[in-house]
């Protein structure tokens, strides 16, 4: 038998609709959470809402008159921003905005960029390196795996100088300097 729910459990479950639960969307969401090793589901929902807002903005810009200078200026600004964030490949037209998904944002997370740069062999290990504070982007140490890396910042993703992982990798590649033996 099922036990009777306590008062605070009943209050929490009032907000959840179990009848209209979408199974197919949830399976897709779970697969993305596993593939990109996203621990907080809130991050994925934020990426989905960002995607929705970007698509709405692009649709509203498309509705404007094509010869309007405001439309040209806004579309150029949106395309430049999305390109610099790494969400689209080229700055040609607003039609590329319709191809942006939540996975596009997930591909710009710091652990995924580290795997692409061959700093780690899997997203899971890259996430643990980031959480432990072994990675820095520019001059700052980043401990949040949800950190989104722009195109400009990709080149500045490195190991922390005093990191034991960096020393181990340098020894393995036979590139460690004798001066840095401390």
C-alpha cells in the first residue's frame, strides 16, 4: 500500500500535472542532459527559454519591412551576437536562427569546449576538472561547468598554473621544464 502524503508533500505535488506529462519530450531532454553531463535541469530549461526568445526576436525582425534601416541594423546586431557566441556558423541571414536549439547552447559549455580542444577525453571528466578548479578562462579560474564560452574566449581556456593535472600532462608529453619542478 502507498502511505498517505504529508502536508508539505501534498502542497508540492499540487503544482505538478501528472496527467499531461509529455513522455517523448522528457526522453529527449534526458538524453541531452546525459550527453552534455548537465547536472542541473534548470540549466537546460534556461537554454530552452533562451532559444525560444531568440527565435521570437528573429521572427519579429523578419516581419519588418526589408528596406527598413532599423531591420537591417537589428538583424546585423542579432546575427553578430549569435555568431560571436558560437551559436551560428555564418552571419548570412536570419534563417539560420531557426536552426538554433538548446543543444547549441549546451555545445558552448566549458566542459564540451575542453573535450573539443582535447584537454579531456570525456565531458564527465572535463566537468570534474572544472568543478575542482583546475581550469581557467583568461585570467579567472572557472568552477561552474555551465560557463558559456564565446568564440573569442575559446583560445584562452587553459589549465591553472599550479594545477597537478597540468604538471602530469606536461610530464606525459615530455614538455615539462626542469625549472618548474616545484
